[in-house]
């Protein structure tokens, strides 16, 4: 658990005197995630001091994810209006004050195609917030950005990040979360164009069909 409290001092000059005022309550702080090794995880997750890598391949069921993050059953399905099959997540607890801002860098890599709308998200308590999905980035696309979340009310919150597969467990997607405290540029998404994109889509489609046929034959 991390606690954040700052005191701001203002110097005002006038009539040859200097007056000191102490702001109350404490002003807002910018919260950067500096170490992921202390975070709890579920599913297929790699944690280091610099970043967290979450993969849907080898992940757990949607009910396990919801229980882990403190979400009501069915929250993930309702959020995406599709059946969520499996995924991975991390969480930690932060104590903040009103106005504090949580910032982080992230990158979503789609390993699937529509209508399998895999998606990534972050949660603040029981509130879900979308980062990116396949509908946004396109088939096998990716995107990266920096997100800032402002806490309206102070208190202790469970902060979570997750990435999930929809409809099936084939062709997984992944999410990488990093600290934003270093002024490093967010990596530009790779662009897949022309026949390369078409070829990748065709190969993946054939692979998924084979996997589904195999799964059906095993039933």
C-alpha cells in the first residue's frame, strides 16, 4: 500500500513583508507506478520493476478475473456486450487524496480479428475503463498511449489492469503497462500494410478454423 501526501507553501510579497501560507488540504499529487513487482497477478503475467506484461494465452476464466478484481459477476460480458472467455489481470491498492492523478503508459497488441473483439482495460474500484480493443485498432493492430485518471474522492482504491479474449481462447491479445514517470516517448504502433496484413490475416484465419474444428471433434 502506498500513501501520498504533499504540503504546498506559497510565498507572497507585499508592503516590504513576506507572508507564508500553508495550503490545506494537501494539493493533488501525480502518482506514477514505479515498481510492478509488488502487484498481485492472475493468469499469464510477467512483472518487473519497469513494466507488467499481460497475455490472454494461458489466462483464467472471466469469473476468476471478476472475483480477483472485485467486480460483480457478468461485469466483463456486459462491458463489452460480448461473451468474455478468458484473460489475465494485475491489481494493487493505493491510498489517494481527492485530485490526485494516476498516470501510466500502456500498449495493446491485438492478436485476433473481428468479430472476436478482444479488449484491454483498467479498473478503479468497481469501475471499468476501456484502454483499447480490436474494433478500435483493427485486425491484428496495436496502439500505445499515456492515460491519466483523476480521483474525485480521496480514499483507498483497488487499481487493476486486464486483457481478455472474447468468444474463444484462440489467437490471444496482450497488454503492456509501464510507468510514465520517465519522459520517454510512447512507442509508435507498428503498421501492417498491403499483402503482409492480408497474408497474416489469412494464416490466422486458417489456424483458428483448424483449432475450432479440432475442439469440436474432441467434444
